[in-house]
């Protein structure tokens, strides 16, 4: 549901951007572990954590958590691969919806 809403919001401005972002999320989660089976070099998670330690919150988890109460959003975004793949898929599919 979260990917659908975010995808619809982005697709109102640019359908191409919504498709590219959605497929990028899925591609990074599916293709990257196949191409690089060893632990990857510092990835986006580490970069986001370092930026957060300096007070730069790229993804405002605390603000978003107020709206989503059924799951721990921070854990879902950081650790749950199935959540990321389904989010990216619904995000990309939302670009094809006609209102």
C-alpha cells in the first residue's frame, strides 16, 4: 500500500520517473546480490547512517512513523528485502494506473 501511494504521488509529476525509481529499487535488491555475492563496499545504508549521525536525515523515519503505525518503518526499510522488492514493484506499477 505504501509503494502504491508513493508511486501514485510521483507518477502525477512524471510517469517515467516513477517507473525508473521503482525498477531501480527492485534491481538493486535482486541483481546486486547476484553480481556481488561478497559483502559489498559501503552501501547506501552506511551512507545514510553516517549522514544521520551528522544530523542530515535523508529519510525522515520519525515523521513517517507517525502515519504508519502497524509496522516499524525503520526496520522494514533497512532490513526487510521482501518489503523493498514489493515496494519497488508497486511503485513502478503505479505509473501505469490511469485515474
